[in-house]
C-alpha cells in the first residue's frame, strides 16, 4: 500500500505498459518517500469507444481530453498536504511516462483505515513511520 489503479483508453501506437507501471512505481516511491516495496500500480484499458466525455467517445487516449483515471488508495494517516503531494506526483509521473498531459490525469484519493485492511493473512494496523524509506513497514496483526 499505496495502491495506484489506473484506467485509460488504449494508446495509439506502441506503449510498453510494463515500463510505464514500473516507472510510475519508482517515481511515486521516490517522490513520496514511501519504500518501493510498499507501492503497487495497476493499469487497465477501456475498450475503444467505451469512454465518452462531453458526449464524445474516443477510440484512443488523447493527450488533452478523456482523462486518465487514477484511484489512489493510501493509509489514513496522510495529512492534506501529503495527499496533495502524492496526487501531483502520480499525475506528473503518468505524464512523463505516457505523454498525456498532467492536466489530463484525474486522481481520486481514497483512505484505507488502519484495522480495515486485510493483507498477508492478517488485519493490519500501521503507523506513519512504518511506510517510509528509512523505516521498514512492520505489519502488525490486530
């Protein structure tokens, strides 16, 4: 955790989506100070023509319309400035790796509450320092 789930239209031409998700993972970890081992990124594509904005469906991902949609799920201990920083970081990274403008990335942040996440066979509680690059995350069962 955090989980970054991305959806977009297919890109016109070749894009190496594995390199994109790996790059977004590394960038997000570096820019947010969260250890890479805790960052997960997924990317799914809409079918061509299955995403309409202002009544117009597109077949491929435009640079400046039909935004790339991002669901960012992260622990509830992040304050508003950190949430804003994480949202900007993921939008910027997606822009760098895909050519879609950062202004055309829509990020929705959702909080995962301690004690309401099941991972590694346990209900997990965390502390803010457990996710940093300098402190390995201890998963503590409830």
